[in-house]
C-alpha cells in the first residue's frame, strides 16, 4: 500500500502492524483517533502522526447478550456474552473497543492495555484493537 | 454552537396531522402506510384541504433499501398519494429522519417558496428478521469503529451510556424500570400504540398463556418484580433488558403545514411552529469524559429555546426520543427540565408522569407507541399537535392548560438531533 494517510484506512493499516497511530494537529496539538485529515478546532489540514501507548482505562462498558451476526459466527451469543465499551487512552482520545478480561469482571476506571487480534468476517480479514487488564 | 438568534422569515402553522397504528403489518409497504397516514391527516383539517393545494412533500425514511429493497422513496410516495409532479424529497437522518423532514417543510414555507407542504415519515421494519433489524440499525453508528472494531450493537451503545450515567450519579436499573412502567401505562391509553397495554396487562397475558399451556403460572407481585425476572425480561446488553428497548415497528406519520398567514383558511384553532432546531455531533467516543449527556441535544435545545424566546420551564409537555429507557432520562436533563444527574430520580418521583406538571411521553413514547424509525419524529409532532388542540382522546393531558409542546427526535446515538416547539395561538 502507498504511504498511510490520515484516515480510517491508515488507522487499520497500522493496527495490522500492532500500532495505534493517531493524527496530531500541528497547529493546535490536539490528538485524534482514528486519524483524520482536518482538525475540527484549527480547521486546517496540517496533521502529523502520533503513536499512542495503548494504555488507558475503561470509560464505560456493556456486556452484550444479543449479538450481531459477525459475533454469532465467532461463537458468541446469549450463553457466551462479550464485553465492549469505551476506553480512554492515556494520551487523550477515547476508542470504542471490546474489553477482554477473562474471569475478571470489568469495571469503570479499570486500567487496561491494548492488544491486537486478527479477525475474519466472511472473506474479509482485519486487525482489531482489543483491551486486556493492564 | 450557541443559538444564533435566527428566526423563521415568516410564520408556519400546522393544520393537520395523523399517524397509522404502529405494529407489524405484513401486507403494507411503506407507500401504503404513508397513504394511510395521509388520508387520516387530511381528515383532521378542520375546514378541509384540497389535496391539489399541496405544493411539495418531504418524506423521512431511514433505510427502505435494506428493509424493503426499495430506494428512491420520495417519488413513489408522491405517486401513491396522487401528488406528482410536485417535488418529493426523501430526508434521512437515521431515527431522526422525519424530524428533519418536518424541519425541511418548515423552512420551505418560511422561505416563501411554498404555502402548503406535506411532511411524512415512514419505516417498514417487520419484513426482515430481528437480527437483520439489529444489523441495519447499527448502520446509523460509526460502522468501522463501533461495529467492525468494537462489535457494539445499537442497544449496546445506549447501554454503555447508561452504565456511565449509573456510575456517575448513583442511579440503577430500578430507575429505568420506572420509565418503562410509565410509558406502558401511557401507551395503554393510545389506540395507535403498538403496546396498547400496561405492563400489568402484559403480565396477565403471560400468566394466561402459561395456564393454557399447563405450565407453572409465574407469580409477580408487581411490574417491578416482573421486570426483575430474568426469564420474563432477559438482558439484551447490560444494563439494558428487553423492556428497556423500543420494539421493531411498521408505521407512518404525516403532518400538513401552511404559511401562518393563511392558516385561518383551514382552522380557527391555529398551532404555530414556535421553534425548529437541528444539530449534529461526532460519535460518542469524542464526547465529554463520561457519556452522560448528548452534545447535539444540548445544542439543538439551546437554539430552540432561543428561537421561541422561552426557557425549559415554559414547556407544558414533551414527546422525547426514548428509543431506550435511559435515553428518556438523559433527554429530560439535556432539554433542561432537570439538572444533570437528577433525571433518573425525577422519573422515580413521578415528575414525568401524565399527571405531573410537565408530562413526558403521554403518548407512550417510542417504548410503548412503537418506533418505526423514519416515522417517529412526525409521530411525535402529530401527537403534540393533537394534545395542543385537545383532540388526543383518552390520552389527552387534561389537568392543565397546554400552550407549548416540545418534540425531541434523535438519530443514531446522538449524531443528529431535531427539536421542535409547537405553540397554540
């Protein structure tokens, strides 16, 4: 692929390399995830890449019992639920993601760290960002 | 965005409005439902309206291409209603589609372009499986980030908002239950409601079914015990259970708008549009620290109050977008009816009930009335119009004089919000 751009494709490309790359506005310093081309604060297109640590804490979450088809295909359902929610990253941005803690119950404020998994939806393979207990 | 002091360039009034019953109607397409709402709405115009006088129509619809394999709904509706060659424009803003359609109609008249405009909204959802409904509704979120990456469902997103609210303000599922019980009680008085019955009626029906099948008859002391019963009310996405979610619905709603200057040709009981406001917001990941307020609602509410020259305390009653029970609680805060964090407790104290000072969702709301997503905004508007005219039948709010009614219509998880205030002249 050509050089990754400040967009969703660029974000997913870096996830495949196990990196969380955000865009940082060179004019105001604000960090955006997923990376975006235009800064809503400065209204400029003057972005730089910023590598995020993947450390953060659970901002909110839910345990999903009525699952979408893609998750049903992976064996999830009423008898095998999963947790998803929002993780606030150390560097500022929040990201929606699944939170995999095994037997440990998820709580708001729980420290978590990023992990990267390869997933298949039908024909499509993609890297997915998930979080595990820090 | 603060309010910008904008006013309509000329006054706009509502002279007719109706909705179809909401429910599952196997043999009715969107066009048919829209035609039913239209015929009914024409019949509500006090002095009558010649359909030939309608100059344009706006049709709110979320995704007929997926639910019915039919795009380009505008011209088909115009044809079915016998209104071609008038301009027909489909408007999409997820579950706020017909709030936006109404707003387009308001602006088309206020601009001076037209004097008589029809605003319709419709969704036909029951033709696909529940799993497909869930998948299609999720398309109103940020699909790449929230669905493909995070596997969040639509109830899941509102569940995360509820979890955040609980953690910050010490509320619980018990508060959500109050909203469900109230809205079902209200729906029991609404003949067009999909759940035209209270939760007590729902419980009786289940007991009767158990008896007929010779199964053990469940014993619930009251509605709350029923809602706490995991078998009767299973979890969808914690903390949301089945009875926290609005149902899958088919239905249409329709309102007829005219320039206020000619409203007296159609009725002596004029209801004018006091405010029309709309805002957008980025996905929830970008919101405030804890997801307990919807920025687009705050912004649209501020614009609406400024345009009407009033404050939240002046609103006599409201129809709010309770797609999930926590959404009603947060709406009552974002609209300024209660302080942040007080909405759940206010609901539990009965401050939103039909006998309260400011009834919320006297129609039964999306929860009991049903939620054919593209029809919801106009179903709210026709309800407020009927209440202001005193023509709401058994569900009429009759313990206070009604002058100002508000509608709050939200698309997605708050990405779009349309707020309207109607005023009895």
